[in-house]
C-alpha cells in the first residue's frame, strides 16, 4: 500500500514529531507539557487508526449491525487518555513548585540559577 | 473527506502550538487540538474514546493548564535552544517512521493482523457472556478489569503526588 493510502499514519507520525520537537527544544516548562500532550495524542491517533475497518461501525451490538471496528485499541487508549491527564497534573504541580523555588519556568534561567548557587545543591 | 479535513486541521493546530509565544493561546490551542482529535476518533468509530478525549483532554486538561497559568503567568520568554541536535533527532526519527509506513497493513483492511487475533472472540462473546451491547465497556470493565484497576491506582498515585507536592509549599517568589 502506498504512503498516501496510509494517510492517517503519516499524520500521526508528523504530529508526534511536532510534539517531540516542542518537548525537547522549547525552553518554557508549560509549553513542554503541552508538547508532551500533542505527542501522546498522536500515539492515540495511530492506535485508533489501526482499529478502523472499512465500512465498520462503533463496536456496540444493535440488531445485527456488522462489521465492527476493533474494540481493543479503543480500550487501551481509554486507559491511556486518563493516565495522560494524571501525568499532566503531576507535571503541572512540579512546574508550580519550580516556579515557587526559582521564580521562573524558563529552563535555561533555572540552569543558570543552579550554576550560580554551586551546581549540585 | 471530513476525516482528512480534521487531520489537516490537527496539523495546523499542532504547528500553532509550536510557533505561538503566548502561553494562554498555546493552552487554548491544545484544547482545540483535543477537540479535533475527539472528532477524528468519532470518524474512526471510536465513540467511547471520543467522549473521553472531549471530556478529559479538551475539558479537564485545559482547566488544569489554565489553573497553572494563573500561578506561573503567561509569557513564554522564547529562550529556545536553537541547536541543531533537536531538529536532527526529530527529522531522523520522523523519516525512519515514515519509511516504515508502507509496510503497515492497508488502512481499513479487515484482514490486518490486529483484526483476526482475539478481537473477533470478544465481539462475538460479549452479548451472551457479559450481557451488554457495548464491547468496549465489556472489555474495559470485565475482560480486562485488572487493567482498569491498575489505571485507577495510577490516578490515585498521581493524586497523592500532587497533594504531597503542594503540602509543603513555601513561596520564595511571588
């Protein structure tokens, strides 16, 4: 199958790379967390795309409608979405504490402050 | 066709998140991104996931991010590293992944390995064994109930983590 036929996968990969780039390159901690969210969602898109069947319907039994799309990726991703929010909330709590301690949420300023105060502290 | 439009909008929104400096705008864009993702999930037949993404991704995440912005302020001073390494890593990983895409089973094919393993059994058994019409709920709460217990444990742990992080909060900076 051509790359174009698997358009969903290409988009999922592109989105994940944008998310990864925001995560590793941007210096602002909140922006990093948003990047992590984009990265996560792109993986969700990949999984859900794999579960789709042409002409399929949502996997809910009703008067013999068939075929159903695969319910297993849906279950995995339901769990993953909720865990993602748990990660996000802990990350945001850490950002707020970092801001309390350093007065900034820019990564390079934090590193500079650390270097001033003797590095390993 | 709607699906392709949604995917292109997702791409636009993600690029917006990458380029916009104002953190408030970034947070709202991430909410829009989640909502578009929920729409895409609906088109891909994952209605339960779409509900969750709309409620949790577009709702709760956005509220949490806005609450955090209320504390830390909304300016991104734009100190990016501008190093070559992040771009190289991202492009290299992306090219390798896209190189693997043609090897994937065709999108939507009923003969893909994922559809011929255990999934047909779950779909077939659910009405008689579990007794409810929704297969996703049946797998989530019954067949894989322990997974869901683990998920709840993770949320509980995260809740304790957040509470502990805020418990000894002393503000050096206002």
